[in-house]
C-alpha cells in the first residue's frame, strides 16, 4: 500500500496512469506527451511497476505499458477501509 501511495503522490505518474486508462501505450508513446528526459520518465515507469500499478509486455523492441486496474482498485479499497476505521474511532463524523 505504501508503494502505491508513493507512486500516486506524483502528478506525472498520475497523468501516466490516466493515459493508460484509455489504452496501452509504448514508452515512446508516453514520452512524447511529456517534456521530460527519457531517463526521468524511466524512473517514473519503474516506480509505477514496483507499486504494481502498471505491467509491461515486450513486443519486439517495444515495451508496451498497461494499467493494472486491479492493483489500483485494491489501493482505493484499502484507503476506504483506513478512512472508515478512522471515522468509526472518531464517533462516525
């Protein structure tokens, strides 16, 4: 859960996930949408992969990135449970 929250904390990574929600994209396809160095984007991709939010598939020389929607859903469910527990302890506010 910590890795997912850290991954989601960055606006660039959130935008990458928004793009992948629409369709799978290659690293180059993602890179052309950001004014960042490829090494910087590679770091973002690695954070997203470690958090389990994206999966990759090699097609020849191309790496295709896909959103792992189930990991995102699990993170949201975990946050909801955390917030519900906090509300109950505070008297249901």
